[in-house]
């Protein structure tokens, strides 16, 4: 009940009742949940008859009795509901928002025009933006190929080159993948053919958003029936995935808030005063050099406590600020709805409406920028207005890193989350474990000693001992911004902004670690897996592990 199978076929005309029943019966034997049909030649007058013939839901974008027309037929047993629909007026496109128990997906079925037009594909982008779902599936007869070198046979020219380039751009911008090609990287298998002269092309295919790619169980091309096109299908495993809480990350936009900056500076002073040794006069503590203040706890524990206090205050402030901005946004929208009918009454009213709209745009733009940072989106044009489409980018990016299907080292399919975690752990433990060698340490050193550049005594002495403030300051200034933080959540931008307040305390903590050992958090890292391009994600060797380390450790 967690599987969803989508079947697609260019029918080459099934307006004749006998052929229609025959083809639908043939297609139905594939045991699909959703059937996406193109070139059905169904006009308005046939819609009622087809609805009666089909045992399930029926959505049609009619063409004429001998031209175009697309349809989506949903089996009565399919565990999906339809939330929104859209049809074009030419019988070339139909789109639905379908919901399963855990996924909300835009399903777009197309019969691509053969006149190399761009407007048709631009319209798809508009529909997806309006639907605003985290995931999308676009399927049908595209009348073009993605890779002419692999997807054509005996073609003299690239079919619809301008439209093809538009589709490639759409793939890049929306993170869409040709799912059959992902699972069959070098195979040549065509979905359309003509007899004389012999000519073939893979014109029918699924494009699937990255967040759904690792839910794909299989994608296949099989023989069609009473048509010159093959039948294509893709099966998804849409089981519910339980995810953890994740780790906290500092919101760099807080650094632009003067109120927040004052809170952190005051909190730092307060924490210093709380843990300074008793002989100090609390009111005079800010006049003592940070490098000289003595604490009742170790330098290392003090710095960890300071970060912990700042983290807690940052979380509460962010929650308050988000709640305030959401309430303000709701007020602005309600106020605009109330006063908009009065636009014509006076110049003051129009000025007031303009002010409300400007403030609303500022709030919405802040939300968009935050989403784009979290989604790592760098392709949005300057001045693009916030929308559901863009605000869902980070959700797509997050889901694309979820593993819900693995093929184990012994070729077994794994779907249970606990079993997947065990397999991942076993795989990387084996990959990174130390391996025995026949060479002793002395032999290894001897083998490479002629390639080793030895330090002079002055160089060696310079590299030993405690760190200096100028050293760590210089290192921090050279660090790049906009990088993912480690498990403590504090970013490079945070350290740079508050360096005058916390720099000396970090230095003292690191030098304490030199004499003793680093703190638990300084030694921690988070290993996350990133998919390697469009390779099959059910194999762990197609995931790249990276370690996210705390900025304090990177500075060290």
C-alpha cells in the first residue's frame, strides 16, 4: 500500500470505442495506480462516456476527434487524493496536485508540441509555481530527447533544439532527473519508432524532482499496444519516513538586528561577571582585559557555558521574532483586504496602501532570502518575488538527502529505517577502519623518508606552544562565509561579528585544550551524506560523506 505505480502511453488515437476499451484493458493489466495517456483524440462529447467506462477517477484535457488530447486515469484502488487540477485549451497538458499519506506531488502529463515552441514549457513552470508543492513529476511524450547521442537512432537532426534546451534548463533549475536514465545510465532503449526509413527515439520519459529520486523502486520501458510508442512506467515507494530533530543552526540574519546584537553583548558581560573570581568588583569587570580575568571555572568550561547561554538566548529571540513577523504579516494582509476597496477615495488612502504593500514585501523578501540560503539556491534571478514554489526549495533539498531504500552489500533490498541505519553504519565502519599492513612503522618511514621535507629547529619551535591572539584572528578573517556550521550551530559569520567580545575567551579555551584536552563539543563533528549527482541512490557508494566541524575547531 506504500507503492505508487504510474504508467504512461501515447495511444495514437483511441476515440473509437472498441479500440479504446481494448487499449485501456491492455494498459490496466500493468496493475498501475495512475495512467497518463496522450494523443487520445478525445473531444468534449466523449468525456461523459469515458467517465462511465473507467472504474476510478478520470481527468481529461480534450483535443479533437482526430488530434491531441491528454488524460489522467486514477485506479479506484489507488491510495491518492486530488487537490488541484489544471488543463490547457489545446489538449496538450493536464496537471494535478495529488496527495498520498505522506507526500504532496504535482503530476504534469504532457503531449509535447512538435513546433519547437518555448511557451509550452514556460507554462509548465507557471503551473508548478502556482501549485507550490515540494515535489513534482512530469511525464509524457515530449517530442524531443534529452541526450541525442544515447536516445536516438538514425536521426539526421536534433528534434526541437530550442525546446530541448528549455527542458534542460528546467531540469537544472527545478532539480529534475530523467529517472529511467538514472537507473539505466548507458542503455539504449527507445520509446518511438517508424518503419521506413527505420528511425527511433526515446521521446517518452519521466522527469522526477530530486526529493522523489530515492523513492523510485524501478522504471521500465515495455512494448506498447496498437501504437508506435512504448509503454513506460515508474514505481515509487512512498512510505512514511520518520526524521530526527536535526541540529540547531545560527541564523545569520540576526546579526542585522541591533536589539539581538545588544542582547548578546550584554549576555557576554553578564556571564563574565557571574563566573569571575570573587575579589573582582562586578561593576568594574568590563574594564579588565579579557585575557587577564580569572574565573572560578576552567577557561574551557567558561567558553562552553558562554556559547550555551548565547545559543539558548538566540533560540528564544528567533522564536519571538518569527512569531512577531508572522503576526505582522497577517495584520498587513488583513488590512490590505480591508482597505483595498477604498483605493479610489483619496490620495492618502493610496499612499497608505503603498506603505502596507512595501512593508509586506520587505517581510516576505526576508523569508525568501532565508529559504534560498537554506536551500543553497543560487539561480534565482534578482528581484524574483517570493512564492510557494521558491519557499518549498529547502524542503525539496532536505528530502533529497533522505535514504528510504538501500541495496546492501549482499544485494538485498532494504526498506526498514532501522535496518537502513545499521547498513549505513556497517558500510562506513568497514570503509574507514584501519587495515593491517605487512610493513612496520619504521619500514613505512624509511620508505617515504626521502620524500619528507624536514623542519628546521626554528620552524619546529615556532609551531609548538600556545596559540597567539593575532594568529587565530588572522585565520578567522580568512575563513569563507556561507558555510555549514558544525554540531554546535555557530557560523563563521557569528564569530567574525562578535570576535571582540568572545575572541579572547575562545583563545583561552583552545590553549587550555593544548595543556589538557579539547572539550567534548570541540571534538565533535556531524557526518552527513550527499548524493553524487544523478547516480542511483539505493547504493551507498553513490553517496559522498562530508564532516561538518565546529568553527572553533576549524580555527584551531
